[in-house]
C-alpha cells in the first residue's frame, strides 16, 4: 500500500522492549503503517546482554543501531552518552524520515531521541507520560519529553490529567492503561517446571524476585542502600532469590557487582540474570511471593499476579500504587519489617482483593488505532493549554 505512515519505535532497554513488543506487532500487522525500529543504549552492550539479538529473534528488523553508551556510569559518562545519542539519532532520523516517532518512558536514551526529533521536526508520540518517580532524574526527563511530544498515551486518568496540567491539549492526550499488562494477558506464560528449566534454577518453598536500581537524584547511596537489602535477604530462611541486574544508570555497576558477589557466596539459593526477557520475567512473577526492590514492574505488573511488592526507598515515590505494594525506607529494619509483612495471613488475604490501578490490558491495540488515524498535518504546532482560562 502506498503512502503508509512510517512509525519509528525507539527502544534502549530490555524492559522497555518488553513493554513495546505488542505495540510493535500491532504496527507491523497494520496494512496502512510501516514499522521502523531504532535500537540503542543497553541493547547494544555486551555487558547488558546484547539484547538487540532478542528483537531480531522475535522476527523484527532493526533499521538503525545507535551506539551511545560509554563504559562509565558516572554523571559525566551519562551526560556524554546523552550527547552521543543526539548525534546518532540526528543521522538516523535524517535517513528514515519517519512520520511519527514512538517513545516510552523516561530514560536518558529516549531524551536523546526526542531532542533530535524536535530539531528534525519529527512528531513524537510519548507513552507512559505524566507519571512520577521523585527519587530519580527520570522524573525531569519524563516531563521534558512530554513537552517535546505531540501525542500522549497515559496509563491512568490521573496521569492524563497531569500531562494536561503541563499544558498539553486534552484532545491529544489518551488514557489507555499500562502496556505491561498486555504481555501478561497475551503471552503464553511458562509453567513452573518449564520456567525452572528455562532459567536453570530450582524454585524453593519461598521465592523473591529482586530488582533494584540506583536512586539517581541521591548522592552515592547505591552501595549503602543495596547493602542493607542484601543484609536482610541473607537472614531469610528457606527462601530462594532471583536477582535481575540494574540498568545502565549512574552507579548501576556498583549494584551489579554486589549482586555477583552475593550470588557467588549463596549459590545454593540465589541466582542473577543480566536479562530475563519479558516471557521469563513475567513467568517468574507467577511463582514468587513478592517483587522486592524499586522497579516500576513491582507497581505496574505485579498487582495483576496478586503478589506483594516491597517498594524500597524514594525511586518510585509519587506513582499510583495498588494495595499490594508495601513502601519502606532503605534501612535494614524497615526492609526486614516489610518482607515479614508479606507473609502475614492478613496481607495474604488482602492480596486476593487487589485490583491493578493500571487497567486490565488492551493498551497496545488502543494506541495503534489512534496513531493510524490521528491527523498529523500541522501536529507540530503546539498551543499551550491553560487550565485556568480554558476549563
């Protein structure tokens, strides 16, 4: 079909790709859309598992690979990576000439992509805007991306309202739910024996999935806070631990090194993965008692499995949370009390009544339907929506 809209999807991390997967399939299947893919960031790093290979194994064609990660995860290194990303995306967008750039979330790789798109006059559709992560500079990046974007797809009504509060026109802001729930509903998740074979690890009587990332707005706290968590985990009895490693954030390598050291000393009941991938990660959630750490997956996806979440520290402060989420401080006593709470009969009974505030699936189809039909003529012209004078 002639004049197909070229929809360019950017992905820089394993988790982000898992969220985008079903949307990419919807775009690929539409006869009036042409899918383009740019892979960057952690996808291209051997340290983080060269996960661009998973994209290709899933049958997608990557149109551009943009190398932007430096070996340093210091603030200076991350700043330089952002600059390299802008240069790479400028070239890629000039080559691909997309009609719409689709990005998700709040990471620095996406900030580079949208900065280049703004200058290149490429319209941007932003997914999962309006959210809050007050303990990370992702908070600032997310809202900056909102202001450089032209279509907005939010996970809840409250987040839609926040995007509008930032001055975006209401007719361009759509509440669609969380993308991660689509994978829960549409993937054929592994059975327990299949999962154990796939991850080469035997689950125990009790099991915890541990995912912890640096709190990027705090100075040099990664080692201390994660050390407190490891101290508590080492006290647990009859509990198997599955660690997924930190992203390429400031001081992320500190956490990953500590994970490796811990697992090497507790091989009988602990294992670590650079990348589980969406299928194995969500399949694991079925069989663990809780997600422990500060990952958004503990807030967005875990409630759909009716399992607990121990949300440590400030990284996710400000997000909407289900009743299955227990917030705690990053000190040992608070973490210990939160994990103990997971196993109380009172909390277990509450889990059965938990509903996920991020919806019940269908976000990918809703987004694809809108980007197929929404007018793009003059979409670059943005008028600030002033709520005080126009509501």
